[in-house]
C-alpha cells in the first residue's frame, strides 16, 4: 500500500521532548533539594499530571503547562515563584530535534512524501520548533486550531479534513502510545511507532511499523534506497 502522506507527533518524535522536559524539571528540583531523583523520573510524573489535564475542558496549552507544573511542584513540596510556567513555555520553544530528524525528513520529502504535523501544542510554541526543524511541512495542526488535544478526536479530525489523500495512503508516525497510536488507528490510519529507547510496548496497540529512528520513512516510498552506513551517518 503506497504511502503518500506522513503525519507526525512533534514532541518526542521529531523534537527531544523527554530530554528537554527532564532537564528543565531537574534544574527546578536542584534548587529545592540536594539530591533529587533522576530527571526521567521527574519528567514521568509531570507528564502524568499533564495528561490528566488534557482530558478535561480545553485550556490553552501554556495554561496546561503551568497547571501541571504547579501540581508537580506541590506534590514535591516545592514553592515556586509563579514564573516557572512561562519559563517552561520558553524552554519548550528551545528544545532541539533528534540528530536523525532533519536529514531523515528531508530524504522523505525528496522521495515524494508529504509531511504534516499534528501536535498537542499551540502556534506560539510550535513556530519556534519549526525553525529548529528547518523544513517546509505541507501542513501543521495544533490543539489551538481545534480546541482539543490528542488522544481525543479533534486534532485528527481537523488535520484529516485538510489533507488531500485517502486515509489508506497516510502513515501516522509517533512515539507516544497513549497520545497517538490508538487515536490514529481509530481514524483508519496506519501507524509507525518510533521506539528510540527500544523499550517494550507500553500498550496493546499493534503498530504497522516499529523503528528506532526516522530513516526508514523515506524507504517506504521505494524511491530512496540507501545502504545502511549511509543511512546511519548522514552528511
């Protein structure tokens, strides 16, 4: 089945969301305790609190960030200044792509794939991330556009109403099971799980592909074969 369009979660799939969030939270923790837990542990708890808030009534994403950060700090008995929510927004705007992201997406685009982002964020944040990605996407849908968050239907409905392709021709590429894979499959899309850490699947969904980077994306077209060394060491 030919893939004509690849849709993407942005943060965690294209941008190093886990590393960026862990660094930000660890720096806060260091100001409040001498021996904080690893950044990954801090990030996992904050992400759980954020996910809970995404299920409720729509709020702008910067408000979701601030509310979840406040709840996370309260659980750890940290007293914040009130500016940390906006600092998290600014930090997120600076988070960088994974090393394979930009060259692999360029190769996919050169192979003829159309590329579209579907992200749980807002325009003010993602516009900075697009600068880091250095690529002309065919479209970008954010939660702000449809006043709804994944894993709800609104972001996919909004994007799919604008993508000129049959759903059988679209592959959704993401690292997040609970945010993306089930929702994409519910909308009739094939899926690729980007499992950079080579971890066990955290949910029951069965992706059509499982990759540890984005290089296989261009190869799906059959028009961009490269030997393994060239794929792993782009110029």
